[in-house]
C-alpha cells in the first residue's frame, strides 16, 4: 500500500501467504486434472508428490528452464 501506516507487517504477509504455498495446497493443485503440474512435471514426480513423498533431484545433460509470472500477483500483493 502507498501509505506505510496501512501496510501489513511481514508477519501478517507470511500468515496470509502461508496457506497459498503450503505443501498441502500444492498437492491439492496437483491432484486436479488439467492443472499446470500436468504439463510441467513428469508423471512419476507428480505421483510421488501427491503421495507426500520427497523426490530426489536428478541430473540431466540438457534441460529447458521456464520462467513464469503469477497472473495478478501485483494486485494480490497490493491487497495484503
């Protein structure tokens, strides 16, 4: 917020965002068909994460890196 007195504290921001990026929320998103995870994560990784398992890192000779933007992030963060 433009007015510093109306800005939330860092603790308030963390509390508001904690559920949005929790492992439970990510797992729920993965379980939905047609989610973004269907297209960016290999099926074995999706399945392991959905079961609550950790996935060990893998090494590849070649890889593609995706940089993405969260649509509406500015508006979401401004509303905090």
